[in-house]
C-alpha cells in the first residue's frame, strides 16, 4: 500500500482534536482505557445515564494534551447513541483564559446552549435574558462613550435580521466578543453582571434548559448534557483576594457552577487535584475530579508496558493507514519507519502523552519523507530534550531526581514546578497510581549518575 503523505501529515497535526461524531475521524481513534488504569469515559457516562432526571455535575482533568478533548468527543458520541442531546463546546472560544469570572462562564454556556437549540429549531422565549442583555448593552454604551469610542455594533445586538427575531446566541456573542478583546469592557461587564449571577442562573435554567428539556423529551430524547471543555487551561494566576483563579472559580464559587438543571461535565485545571482545598472541591460538586492519566509506557518498576507501547504504535500507524485493519498495519511499519524498534523508541520517549507523541512525529514529517531513519528520530528526540531542559533550574533537576527515585509528587508547589511544565507524568494501573519523569528527560546528562 502506498502512503498518502499529505493525508498522513494533516492527520498527524498535534493541535487537531478528533471529532468522533464523524466516521472518517473515528478510524483514527485508539481506546487507551486498558493502559490508563480505568475507563473514565465509561464512568462519566454511567453517572449521566443512571442519574435519569436528576441533574449531575462532574469534573474531568488531566495534563493539557493528554487526550481529554478526544475522550470527551467519545463521551458525546456515546451519549448521543443512548438518546441524549449533547452540547459540547470549547470555552476558550468565548473566554480569555488569563482572566475569567463566574459570569463569563455562565454567559459562555448560555450562548453555546442557545446557539445549539437555535440550530436544532428548538424555539425558546428568553424574555428575561433579553431584558438582562439589553440592560447590559445600555450600560456598556453609556459607560464606554465618554471614555473612549462607542463599542461598535453593541447598540443593536441580538437581532436576527433574516427572521426578524431575537437571537440570544448572537446577542451574548457580541457582548462576550467585546469583553474578551478588552479588559476595560470586561471590567464594566462584571461590575454589572456579578451581582446578578443568581438571576443569570435562574434565566438559564428557566428560559433555556427547562423548556428545552420538555421539547427534547417530546422528540424522544433522554435528556440534555452540556460538556464544557478547555476550562482546564485557565491560568493559575493569583487574584486580589489571594486565591488562585482555579480555586476561586471551582471552590469558592463552585456551588453556583453546580446549579445548572441538566447534566454537566466541566474540565478543570489539574492543579486542583493537588490543592490543599481538594476536599472542599469534592464537597462542592459531590465527587472527586476524574483524572485522565498518561498511557503507560512502563510499569512502576521500570519494566516496559508492552500493551501501552502496542496501542501507541497503532495510534501512529492509524494516522498513516486509517483504512487498514490494525493487524495488517503492523506489516506496513516499514513504510513509515526503518525498523519496528525505531517506532517503539518514539512511542516510549513520548511518555504516553498523546500530543507529545504527535509533536515528535510531526517534527519527523517536517524534516524528511518516510520511512524515518533511527538517526532522524534520535535527532528529533535530542532537540525536544534540549528545548525542555532549557527551562529547568538546578533546584528542579533535584526534584526530578527525587521523583525518579520515589515515584511521588507532593503538594501544590511540586505540581507547579513539575507537572504543569510536563516534566513529570502520572500513571495508573488497576491497583495503584504513581508519578515518573518524562522519559525524554530521563536521558538528560543532569540526571545521569
């Protein structure tokens, strides 16, 4: 079989998230649950399915790039097969991740949910929401004019000119776009909306979710699920109160995020799993955040995890030969790598971090045509190691050495230093979890005896 290089290159884009609702993208998906320690998507799904009419609120976390978005896409597809109506969106489309407040998140949810309903021809009458938006628009225009030029286009937001009807999604979208692009407008918006957060919640529940649920049941749907992705990317900056932004949003204000009258899944920053307030987080939402670990490339004792390497091998080969059955793909390794050992080497040094693996593959694709030689792969690995090492201080090398020996990371400070920078990964099997150094750093001269 001849390798289609351009198709392979596009399929290996590290910044691309698979949309598993599309058959042509499902063929790229590899189920890693057997080597992640548990099937978290199954657990999230069962909570939603068996909650029936009772709203559920769940938290999902893990390293950025470890595969959360792809797994949430799988959750969406499986719930839709079970008869649920699922609204999935990336919150980074609406929010400035360096500066987020509760009202911002709620407006983003309202916009995305109402837009999905409008596209599905579910007719709603959000009168209170329309009133709230118009008051917000009037305030923004009166406050901004006199300080700087009037916000363009804000005065006539929310009008669907084709139908001559109010569009909540368009109205909220115009406001949030202005707010995302301007710190001043964001500040004015919050001064107006933060005291009204409970009113916004009630409007979402009474004017969007409740009538939509009734309409969906008439269509034979089981219920509504909202999945809010990318909130794990919120900056860990400290607020004036002294609390970090994730702690403020999900612990101090978590009770409000838990009040939506439908099934909700939030992605949350990984640092919350190491926070001193983790128990408070659990109390706010009724359960621990579900943490997606890395794909195991080796066991705790250092022995290779053959099953994990085999699945990562399939992940790369599926990008090259998506139409070929898994067993037959193994006979085509020579089309992509000079030897099976070269492919396995790339899989191992990725540490089971799926985006890291695609980054390494993408670097190979940029440098030369397949089949890739061992010399090229080692050059790519060396360059990647050099890039990571530049950011590591002598004190951090000491911490990395400790992780190699003890297989643990303790507390927020070590998290900040090691996990957030992708220097250390978490792994799990069916019995235990542990931490280990990113394999690409394990060969750095600073860690050699």
